[in-house]
């Protein structure tokens, strides 16, 4: 028995979402594990381990900075369906973070150590920053798709309006005021206003 192309496409969507969720959960969980041991011990001198860790950090930042750029997304859209762009970014970020966590070399030579009240203040500020990060993600959940799931969920639902909204946003980003004026004259889906003068 063979699946129709629509069923196969929706299966691919579900597999991609599951991969992103699994990678995200594992990599973030390991990253947040405070007492995490060195998972791959290379037994290097502290200066070599620090240089290695700096390289891992650059790998993570480079992946984020490169994949978020419009030219990269345009090249990616030629290879895979456009709805997967955000999800591929999330999966690549999960892989990059997992590499950082697994290959990170712990260096126990302290540069500076906080003790007493100053340590607790730093812990409280870190907790506040984490809480603000979570709240910020919640506050912008309708405008920013952190994990790139919206287009795929829309595809799974077959809900064309969601895709149209995203397309409209992209067109505003590309054409600015000219497209906003066009939106004021022409309805998004159903041309109910009748002929308009241009």
C-alpha cells in the first residue's frame, strides 16, 4: 500500500516536528544540567581546553548568525519546502547546542569566584534573567515563531489563511509601504470590495 503525496508530506511534517522537539529537549536539558560532567574528556591543558571551548561557542554563534540571514534562507528554500525553513533552523540549532554540550571541556581553574551575598545576588539576577527570557518568549509567541513550527502546523491542518498571513508579512518586509498601500486597496483572500482604482 502506498501513501498519497499529501499523506507522505504530512508524515514528513510530523517526523520533522518530532526531531526538532527531541533535539531541543535533549540539548537544552543537557545545557541546563548544572552538575553535568565532561561528556567527552580530551584531557587538554587549560589554555587548550579554553581555546577549544571558544571555538565551540563560535560554531554555535556562527550557525545562528548564518542561518538567520535572508540569502541563506532563500538558498535553503530552493532545496526544501519553504515551510521547513524555521524548523531546519531549530534542528540545526539543537545539533549545534548538542555539539557544544557534548564536546565542552570543563576547566576548573577559577578566573573569579563570588562568595556570600554577592554570589546569591548573582544567582538571583540569573534567575530573574531566565524568568524574563521565558516571559518574553510567551509575550511574543504570536509574532515570533521561535521553533519554526507555525508553517508546518498550518500545512498539517491545511489551513490556508495562516500561510497567507505569513506571506503577507514577508511581502510587507520585501516591499514596505508600497505593499501596505496595496493591502488597503485589495482584500487578502476574497475580493469582496469590487473593482478599485489604482
